[in-house]
């Protein structure tokens, strides 16, 4: 499973980092994926981060 952040959509709110700091981090003013593939123990929080994203900038597949 992997996550992708669309940097053009990301507003830098940081909700994904709050929800899943093992997978996401802030870099400058946007979120980025810091580990790929998503570790087995972090899959649910990555899905939650994608769900919580107010601009739907995160895709988990």
C-alpha cells in the first residue's frame, strides 16, 4: 500500500501529520509522504489521514 500527496492541492493544514506522523511530514508548506510503502502498522492511520484531508490531496492505494 502506498500514499501520494498532490502538492498542488495540499493547503498545508497538517491534519495528515497529526493523524499519521509515521507516514506524513510537513516539508516547507506542504505535506509529503516520508515512507513508501506504508508500513503494515500504519495503514489504518494513513487511510484516516486521507479521509480527513479537507482538500482530498491524499490518495492511498
